[in-house]
C-alpha cells in the first residue's frame, strides 16, 4: 500500500480508496435488501461495521433466524458456479495443543459459518451488480434444492450458463 500511496500521491490514493469503499457499500446495501423465503426477513446478517471503519470488506452470514437448510459454505459453492470466489469460513478453529475445535467468538458456535467479500481496486460497480445478481441466482437455486443440495457433488452442479460475459 505504501508503494501505491507514493506512486499515486495522496489524491490518487484517496480516490482509489473512496471508490473501493463505495463499491463495498453498494454490495453491503444490496445484500441487506435480499430477503428470505417469507420475503420479509433479511436473508443476511451483516457482521462488519459498515462504512464506519476503513476497510473495503463486506462480512456477513446467512440469517440464523431463517433456519435455512444450507450454510455459507454451500453459498460459496453456488456463487463459484457464476465464477465468483467469495470466501466462506466456519467460526471455529482447531486448538493446536488439545486438537479440539473451539469457537472464535463467544456468541457463535464453532460450527456456524460466515462469508467475506474483499473489495479490490479493480472491482467496479458494474462487476458488483453482477456479483449481486449471482447472489440472487444462488439464493433461488439453494432455496429450490434445500437440503438436497448438500448431497450433490458441488463441482457438477451448473447454476449459470457457460461462456457468458458480465
């Protein structure tokens, strides 16, 4: 980052960071608008501090109150069918000494999942629109297949047409 700061100067670097924060806000707002099966309850719980912090990162999880038959890791696989890599994680870790799985947070079990979108300088609003559309398609796909989705070999499931440009 220091290299970019020196190369672009304060105005150029600030411009790029402002753009990245704008795209992150656009994605965050798009995720907040998505609803569950009842079309009322938010599909996602946003975990990051939003625009209050300085990182262009969107962190969220599927809303636990919806009791969906799939998790954020399934969502990660479904999004990958649209050629998007959105990192999915469990909220736990293996203790290196005791070899037992422990939670990262006191208010979430170690089996709970979440996902993270890191906004980089080449992620434009147009690409963010495509990402949100891929989220909508993945939501419909996962709701349609429900619990059966976890039985599919993820690499063989085709969610989107191939050879399409965004």
